[in-house]
C-alpha cells in the first residue's frame, strides 16, 4: 500500500514538519488540529466553545479532502488544557457526530501550541 498526503487550504497549514493527514489504504490518520483560522493562521477569538467549534471545522475540512466526513472518524483524541471543559466538549461533539460515536480519549495536558485550549486528532475509516 502506498501512503499519500492529504492537504487542503480549508484547514490550517501545518505549523511544523508534518502533514495535515496521511492516507494509507482506506485509513486516514489526522494530525492534531488546534483552533486556528485557516486564512489568518491565528487562534479564533472567544471562549472554549468557539475553539472547539473551530477544531471541528478544521477536522471536517481535512476529512473531506481525504474523501470522507467527520462521521467517518473511528478514533478521536481530545487534548484539553483544562479538563473542566470536558462537559462543554461533550455537548458540542453531539452537534457534529451521530451515533455510533467514535472511540475517544480525552486527555488533560499542561500546554498546547499557540496557546490553544483544545487540540484534536483522529483516525478515519473510509471503507
């Protein structure tokens, strides 16, 4: 199987030596997305809700560039600088996903790039 790079200008450009996603067969590995506006490459203004919504918009753009949808995510990892936002993430997640929900982990971290409060990555199954 060959691996291919997935890239779209509808999501933020990589801010380091990595790809937005890599596709191998029917599986797509999504790099972490923080709440950057793809045009300005700056963090969206607003509270944790605004940041979570932007992350889901970014993930959606990369999933679509790979030929899938957000609903095709089978594993989602969520990194939060404040785990008290766990409930907010859960509420917003139900706006973007229908059952069956992806497998998921939510992890508290000390810090994220560019001062973001949330980052998400995942695995997409296109089969």
